[in-house]
């Protein structure tokens, strides 16, 4: 909790840092140099050093007298190990590794006593989703999942690992299932007069290859992988949600539910907005909560890349809406 004493202590530290930095800068760049030009240059350097000192002191003061006790980490967009792709179907806002790093930083921060995971995601890759869930479970303190617009598939995989789950009445929750899809281009090859020549070591090395029809043995093999992922999903939800048993989870048949029905089924614990989330955290911590967003630190090159990726996605979406009929579908081999 951010008290008046903590705020005063931070202000004192920042002021002291500024004074010390200014004095050091003045002695180094004004007193020692000779000549007016050197003195003028020294004054400018003094201001610069003072600015750096203020930033360093502010960081130290925040770490010692933290104005927060709850970390908020956002899981938004598709969950993936790496952002986007060569031609991303949808841009990934933050990678799974970034989110895990944010949660681990919150875990190591002594001032953070509670963790709020804000979820607005349709799901994504299985293992990255499980990495985030494991990081949440490793947090030493109360954890709450807050489903805003969509908390489906991999998003619910993560949410079910939280101590408490809150959703909005209009939230889409669930989709406890796994999908793998593929595009078959064998017919197109026939029309073009081309053939797929198979050179593999291992009978199932090219199982699911798009340029050939899938044989029954390959379909059974790949379906087995999907089934194994599904069993793991059911196990994770059963472990995390005491209100749900295995049979109830399977009965959802990977459907999604709006908030009210999700509450009735036991997929979430409460309905509400930020106020409900904060009330639960305050009850768990026994004190008022002050929430701070833990966000990934990005360099200039990464920010430029993400900007370009989103522009490309927006352009591609516009072209697709013109070129593709409403009845057409696009699929890929992807587990989520």
C-alpha cells in the first residue's frame, strides 16, 4: 500500500539524489574548468548529470518504498513463443516469453504481494500457454485471472491456474479443447500436372504434409497427438478448478460461454469489473491495493518491427476482405 510516509520518503530520496548529482556535476564541469565557455558547457553538463541523478534516485526510491503491492500482467492477442510470422494471420502483441518474464519479475519483487492476470486472448500455442500458467502458479501470493473480452482455449488454460477468476457478463469464456487443421493441395497439384515425390526416413515424417492426401494411419497418428493435448488440458483445468470435475469439463465439448453461464458452470468464480477484482485482492491481502502494470521492456528496433507487423496485418486484412468470399475458410496446422 502506498502511504503518505512512503511518498514522502521517495520524494526525499529523489531530492537528495538531484542535489548530490548537481553538486558533483558542478564541481566536475564548472569549478575545475577554466574560461567562460568551459563554465557554460559545465553548466549544461551539470543539468544533464542532475537529470540522470534524479532518474537513478527515483528508481531506487520506488524499489525501496514501492507505491504498489499488486502487479498486473496482460495476456492479449494470440499466445505464441515468437511474435507473428512471415505473414502473420494475426499479430501477437506480447510473446509468451515476455509474459513469463514479467510474472517472474513480479515474483522477485518484494513489494508485490498479489498478481493480477488480465486476459483477452482467443488462445494460441499449447506449450507457451502452459509456460505462462506455470509462472502464475509459481507466484508466492494470491493470483486472480480477469477475463475481459475473450478468455478462450489457451487463455482459459492460464486462467484455470489462478486462485480466483473474474469475468464480465459479456465475456466469452471456455473453449476447453484442441484443434489442428491443414490445407490439402493434392488436387491443385493434379490440375497443374505436378506430383508430390516422397523421400523420408521414418514412416510418419511427412504426416500432415499439405501437398498430399492424408492416409488413415497418418490421420490416426495426428489425432492421437491432438487427443493427448486435450487430456493434458482437461487435467490442468481439473487441477486448478476445484468446482469442476473431469466429466463436467468434457461435457462442455469445447464450447464457449458468456459470463453468466460460465459462472453457473463453475468456469469462473465471479462476475464484475475492476472494482470486483480489487475487492477480492484487498480481502486476500488485508489492505488496500495499489496496482502497477508490469510490461516488457522493448528496444527501438523491436518497437519498429512490431509497428511494421501491425501495419502489414491491417493491410492484409483489408485485401482479404476484398478477395475472399464470406463462405471461404483459411486453415493451418496449429494447436490451440
